């Protein structure tokens, strides 16, 4: 077999359409990939930045909340100290009352700021400054309370001294009054008059205008009572009320209001009837004769008429008169 030697042929570029299309796509995908990577990188960076801002805001919010809580605690602590001071202050002083109003107003302003949901830093700063001012006010309030307490202690001590002195004077006064009363009672008792030398007569009024003494009950028109008031150097001169009590034979006191009868008080404080009151113009240290007539509307009866005389609530004398039956048969 014979072989022929041909010269090597030169290579020519491939003209395959698929290969050309593949190269074009490769070139186009590179910038897209770069753009996609850049987008992802931006997204990741943006998210990271947003996260940082959120964390920063959360930190700032937490700081605000923490500061509000701190300020609220400081306000509550100041309020508690103030309330304790108020309970210990019992004196109503004008200065204290004014401080009470100022402190209450400042507390309300601070609480108004702290109660805001979104209080600004400037507002919290204002609240902090006001709390400091409030603490100063409370310190002044405490100093005023302590001053008032000291004054109260002094006043209490002075009051105790004055009270003791007053009680001593009152005791001395009461003792003096007791002594004076005792002496007055002695003088009063000593000034009581005494009646003696009783004369009790039954008087019959005759038609001719003359009077006749009688012991017959049916003829008696009036009773004439006479007695002496003994001299008394303690009793002062002046009008003395002498009470006369006439008791009928049946044991009943004679008291006719229309004829001047009434009631008087005995030394024991009892109420007692009297038949007639006689006003005597007494002269100190002299014996005086007293005489008066008692005339009743009803007839006199037989038996003993008892006459009792009272002065200063004491019975100072008594006498008795017996009237008998008249006529031939008794």
C-alpha cells in the first residue's frame, strides 16, 4: 500500500453557535453576581445598623425607665419622711401650715412629670431638680418642727409651773373660803336670836270696843303672843324675819295663806310651814319685847295651842296656851 504524505493543515477557529452563546452568558453573569453580592452586603450592613439603632434606643429607653424609677423612689422616700414629720407635729402653726401647702404643691408637680409615659430627658431633669428642692423644703420643715417641739417643751414646763402655782393658790383660797365659811357659820349661828318669857293670851273683843282676856275657847277672838328677844352682841342691827308657827290642839299646824301663812327653810334644809311672819327691827345688844295678835277665820277649839318661834332656821323658843270649854256645862 502506498502512503501519501500531505502537509499538515492550519487550525481554524470554531464557529459552533452553542459555544459562542455560552461565552456570552458567562460574561453577563459576572456583574450580576457582583451586584447581588453588593445588595446582600448592603442588606446585611443595613440590618446591622438598624439593630444597633434599636439596641441604642432600647438602651436609652431602659435608661429613661431606670431614671424614672429612681426618681419615683426618691419622691416616695421624701414623701415618707414628710408624712412622719407631719404625724409628730401636733401644733397648728402658721409657718408649718404654709410649708405644708408648698410641699404638697411641689409633690404634685413632680408626680405629674413622673406619671408621663414618654417623659423627656429635660422633664426628668426638671423632676430631679424639684426633688432636690423638695428635700430641702422637708429639711426646713423638720427644723421648724424641732423648733416648735422645743417651744412646746418650754411651754409645757411653764404650764406645769403655772398650774402648780394656780393649784396652790386655789388650795389656799379654798382653805381660806372654808375657814371664812366656818367663821361665817359660827357668826351666823351666834347671831341667831333667842326668845324667852312667853305670854300667850286669849282675847275676846267686846261690843263696846274693849278687850277682855279669856281662857274659854268659844269666847276667844284672837291670840295675843308676846315674848322677849334676848340681847345679842353678835347679831347686827336691822330687820329680822321671825317665823311664828301655831299648832292647833289636834296637832295640825295652822297655815292660812290668805292671812299671810307660808313656808320657810329650816337649818337642816327642810321646808316647814309657818302661821305668820313678823318683821322685827332689832337693835344690836338690846333686849326687845315682841308682841302681835293672831286671828283666824274659824272658831278656836279647846285644848293646847302650841306657839313656836323660828329665826335663822332655828327654833328659838316656844310656849303653850290651854283653852277650856266655856258655859255652865263645861
